[in-house]
C-alpha cells in the first residue's frame, strides 16, 4: 500500500535542515565534542544550532580533528544538536550565549544506528509500508549527514586539494577509448560542480535543448536534499550486489512521468558497517530510446577520513555522442519526439578526482600516483638541501615486494617516514588498516573483517607495505613510542600497482590526553608497542590496549593500581599517577619477554594473530567504546584461571551461568535458566532439546584461546548475530557464548 505521510515527513525533515541567515547582534558559539566512553575528541561531528522556541536551524558547523567547533549565531538563547555519521543524534541545551564566548562541552554517547541488519525490499518504490518507510527515513538522515559534512569547514580551515580534471571518449559499453582533455588544478575543497536550483530543475528537467546544443545536468547535494526533489521522487531500500554487496542503497525514481521532461533516477549507496554515504549513482530517465543503450548519467563518490573530514573524491557525468539523421532537431522540447532519428555512437565522460589533499602542512589523502611523483621529487630536494644523502636504490627496492596472493589484485604502498625537520625516522611502525571480506549471512545479516598490514622503517626511514587492496579506502599512519603521524587516507587506483606516500611527524600530530584521563602505553624492551595487552584496573575492570599498545582510562583517579598481562611477557603489577597536563607523555609500562631459548628467526613485520583476523580484539575495543555490552575473556584471563574444564571458565561470569542435569552434564544458561546459543569458531553448536549445549563436550579447556559472552542478541555485534541462525529471535535472545580455539 502507499504510505502518503512519508513524503510529508521527509519534506519536513529536510526543511528543518537549512540554516537561516545570520541577523544583527550575532553571538559566537564555541566548544568541543568528546566521546563519553573514553573522553577522546570527536572529529567530523556536525553541530546544528536551533532556535530555542522552534525547530528552525540558525547555523551549522563541523568539529575539527581535536573535536573543536566555532560558529556565529544570530540569537542568544539556542539549542544544540550533534550529528555523527552512523550514530543517533545528541541534543544539548538550552544554551545562553554570552560575550566573551564561554565554550560548551559536548559529551557524546556511543549509540550506533544498526544499518547492518536493515532489511531491503523488492517492492515498488511508491508502494511501501510503515516499516520500510522508517528505514527510508533512516537512510535519508544518514545520507544528508555526509552531504552536509562535505560542505562544511572545520575550525582548522578548509583543506586544499589537488584535482585532476578529465574529458574522455568511451564506447557504448563504457570502455575507455580516447583521453580528449586532461588538466590539474589546486585550491580549497568545495563542491566540484554546482547544478541549477532545485526549483529550476523541477521546471525544465535535467536535459534541455540550448542554442548551441543539448545540456545535461547533474543533481548536486542541495538538489538531492531539496523540498521539490523529495516531492517528485519515490524511495525504497535496496541491497548492494557484487563488489558493493556490503552496501545498502536508497533508490529513488520519479513518482510520475511527464511528457517532454527528462528526470533522474538512481541510488544513494551507504556503507552498512559505518552508515557513511559512499556513492551516488544516477541515470537520466525517459531519454529517447536510441540513447538508452548506454549508462548515461553520473556518479559521485565520497571519501571519509579517520579525522572526520568528508569530501567528494571522484565525480563524473556521462553524456551521449550521437549522429543526427536527416531532419533531426534536438532543440527545445522536441528531444522526446526525435528518438528514431538519433544514432548513438559513443559516450563522452567529463569529471575529476582528488589526487592529493592537505590541511596546512599535513598530508591527509593520496588517491593517485600522479601527484605522488611530485611529492617524491620535493622530498629528494628537501633531503638534498638538508645536507643528507638519499640512497639511489630507495625507489628501486619497491619492486622487490611482489603480490603472491593469487586472489584479488593488490598493490604496494611505499615511502618514507620523516620528522618535522625532514630527518628520516628509523624503526617507526607503519600500519595500514581497512575492511574487507564483507559477506551476507542469513536473510539480512552481514559480517566483515578489519585487516591490518604493518612494517618497520629501515635505517633510512623507508618502508613498504605489500598486499594493500586497490580502489578501497585505507588508513595509514606511523608511530614511534607515543608520537603518531596524522592518519593518512589512501586509495590506490584500480589500474595502478604501486603508490608512494610520505608520512611526516608534525606538531599537530603530537599525542594528547583528554582532560581527566590517564593514557597508558605498553611497550617491549625495544620500545615497540604491545597490542591487546590485558590491563586490570584497581583489581576490578579489565581493559585491553589497542593495536598501538595504548589505553586511555577516562576519569582516572590520581593514583591507579594496574596489573598488565600479555602471553609471552613477564607480568607487571604496580601503581600509576595521573599527570597534571593533557600534553604530558603517557605512563609507559615496559614488559620484558619471558626468557626462553629459541631458534634464530627473522621477523620483518608483525602479522595479525588468529584472534585479530576473527575480529575478537576489534569487538573488545568497540565494547570498551560503548558500542555494546559484553564480557571478554582474553588469553591472559584464561591463562590466569588455569582450569581443567571449559565450564569452569564460565563460572562467576556476569551474563552466563552453569546448570547441571541429574547425570552431572553441564550446560551454559542465561536469564531465567534459558539455554544460551554457543558458537565454536563461528559455528553454531547443536543444543539438546530443552537443555542447551553440553559445554564440556564440545572442546577441552586447553584448546580455548578466548571467549565472548553477550546477554542477548540485541546487545551482540552485527557480525555475530547472523551466525546464530534462524532461531536468533527465540533461543538466541537468551544470549551468546562465542568460543575461539587456538594458541594463547
């Protein structure tokens, strides 16, 4: 059935999104946004300032890398709303603005929006029910966050981009034939193109006949969010396919067809795992029949960096090249009447891509080797000016790293780590991270894995990372001790096999600690980080260090008793004092290796452990940030218990209990004695009717490397829920026990 209230709601949603003009007597709102779970800054949060007595928007801003924001407001009494991609809105206020400004502190809770479990439908776009309508509203809200974030500038100022513009000829099937024109330009990032106003497009359409030919137009962000566009189009949620199977789409098409009027239809594609808008794809609707053989329309791609910056990284519009038969006339509205006289000969594509982006002296993004070659040249010049020498075979050594995966083509990323004075940094850890292996499991579930590749820099500061995926967002950063470079977004073009990037330590990249927090760094004897070490705080709460060996303890007392454990190292027990300054170095704990006589081995880089590849530590860190409620038994916790039966490992846990039948067989049960779902290395264990899984009969205690316990599937991460099978809403609502085997 048709849900008429959806269009009205969408129109009101977007109508309250545009900012009103500033009036006289304006005040300045300043402040900072931090995460509630650990006090770290929130970059890329959209700050919406609303009137106190209505929902009208007075101003918009976006937080910078340190979570700070500043915006001029035309009133003194306001309300503030913080929007984060993939998170529920946070409301704050009322706020009374004064002169001089008094900064406000926004503490944002972790409340993710579960796009991973969103159902899609095959129904007609204009015939939807309330449940599907709610999903459409959610997808539109998430899309508009990305669109708005791409138009706002943080307090650090708008980033500067180097952009490649192109115009090329393609075949009807999309094959590249001839590069007609290519140029580069540099400047502040902004909208790469601007369309006619939404009202104008609603009157004349997206393809019009002009005096000197036919003009094809693309909808920009303002048009897609406009009142008139929403009124003329219907929406539905659709599932991604092929390489984009991990995306969920918001498809749109005209609600009605008008003679001699060319409209657009397409899809806004969002990442299920993050809620980020990744791509907009559209095609021209109701074109003459002769032009429908080609994919005529456009594509807009968005890149989201770890420091909150969102920008359009690629865009193009595809127009037809035609041969006009005798008597054809393409002017005015007769374009819809002359299809039989057109012959499609090819496609002309015009667009651009961001090849490099900087903010001040910091390199934020590299998307093509076209700009990186110039960067390498400037590096060589800087090295020569400093009086140092640069080995002639530095670049050549990159060819020694070959891809032997035998699967999807990968790339080599290589370069140099530098200090602010251009000196090269030896023994720095360089780590690349990305998501891959997206798989649909069950009717509407998804799983994915976070992958990492690490390497150490050589004595000349040179590094190389093999196996980096092509045409996929990758984050790369380097660190030495507590100092880190700013995260660098990288996207290796699909046709390239190598990409050079240089990472630089700058003042802005120095590590800081949130107010009231204690930062702990766990290192080995060579000052290398020890990732995923288990830290017990004041004999109670258990936390795990991140992949860089660090842990931030929010709201820490002045003195904190800690117990640090990591398999293969001597345990540490002691007390730490919280420093007075947020810029003070972290409290470093050095763990010494357990003395063993081992054969000499050569290690070039730390590979991911089995628990890392299974996502165990990723879920631990997400739970520490408040994404869900769970209890984790790390290898160090299990090693300390040293029990003989698997069921003994679960005794005394918060979300699971052990029951026995008359024969003494033990079962894992949850609330009210209901049987828990048990996973062993991702496989569902078969329960006994009415009892559950005989926990001691599926594996021995010595083979278990780690355990995850969830009170219910509602509180479990999206990638584990589908593994529980079709009974997740029944038996699975009792809870999940996930067991992982392997060495500790």
